[in-house]
C-alpha cells in the first residue's frame, strides 16, 4: 500500500458520530468527488476503507442510500458509488444550502463550517475523495483536487483562515490546492484525524536529516583527507628534489630530522607527526619546517 492509502485508512477509523461533523465530511467528499451536480452524484475511489465508510456516512448525513454500489469486479480496483434519484439529490442539495431548481454552481457554504470540528471533518472528506500525499521518504507533497473553480478558491481561503499557507495550480482542468512544507503537512494530517501518519512523516524527516548530516560529515572528512594526501605528496616531492640536488646534507639538523620523520611516517597528519619528534614540537613549528623545505626545493 502507498503512504496515501495508509493515511486514508487511518482517517476511516474515525467514527461517524455527530451529525454536524458527518455532514461536513460528506460535504467535503461531494466537492472533491468525481461528479456532483443536480442530476447525479458519482464517487470513485480505490480505497477499500473509504468505500466501506461511504454508505454509513451518507446515511448519517442525509438519510439517503446510494442507488449504485460497487461490484467486486467492476473497474478493476476502483469502487464506484452513484446517486441519481431526484428526491435523494434534492435532499442533499437542500441540506447543503443550495438551490436545487437553479443551475448548481458549487461553492463552500461557510455557515456549515463554523465549528472547528466541522472544519476538520470537511477537510477529511475532501482528502478522502480528492486528496493524496507522497511518501515522505521521497518528498513532501500533499494535495486536494476538485473540478470546481469557486470551491477551490474558497477552500484555499478556508485553509489560510485556519493558519495554513496553501498553493494552487491548475492541472488537466482540475483545481489543485497543495502543500510542500513538511511542517504544514504534519499539522494538516493531525488536524483531519491522521496523527499516526503525521508522526511517520516526522520520523521520515528526522531520518533524512540524520542521513544528510552523516553524508555531509563524511564528505567533509573525505575532502580533508584529500587535502592531507595532497599536502604530504607535495612535501615528499620537495624532499625528493632536494636529494636530487644534493642539498640535504647541507641542511640544518632540524630540517634533516623533519625529512627523516616525514619519509618514515607519510600517513601521519601534522599533529601526529609533530608528536613523533624528540622532544615533540608544535604543529605550527612543523608546518613552518615543511614549508621551508618546499621553498628550498622550488628555488
């Protein structure tokens, strides 16, 4: 199962209890489902949990049953629900505050969403019918899709009023309201009733941050090792040139000692090599001696 399917399964574990919240959730479903007109309601989903929830939700919300229920084999893995009965449609439209006898232009009836619990339920329904969220181990993206322009604009306004910062885009004729902030997605999932999925997202983010931190540290250490290797190679090349020029015997004892130890321990860093002197010398003193050898070889 995908992460999006897991989220919908968790949401469907919420009970269908209070009438106001049940109706708000069904409202969100209708605004984001396949078809909602004065002549037809058609809901298509791939979620078995959502399919099991829908009949109870509509019975509780509007006191109506679907005219068409899914068949086990129909449309592959998709479940199709349909209402075409005129009286049932009139009941739904009337309870949502629309005028059935006029052309149905869908917008959000904010009078139904005055309570916080009803707003959360409305967003839950919108996600169940037209939402998806990407696996957080890949990237952070949650979206709500509807075919109704005005409803999409008002959905965005509702989310901003609730403290979110959604973005909008049109894709293949559908209005898409989306988030790419992991923090906002976590808060929204918790708000609509999926705290376990929100926690999973937080854990994925922490794991990715830890992995990225380790990679940065490894890359940094590898870069430092590369610099040390290059510096040692340059020092050994300078020493080899001094031998070729026959100048080693004329050098001060301190530089001769430095040459011997550098050739003996080419793998040591400056700090480690400085500790091999008798008595040990400072890192800066050793750096000065090696730089002097390099300058002599270049002259």
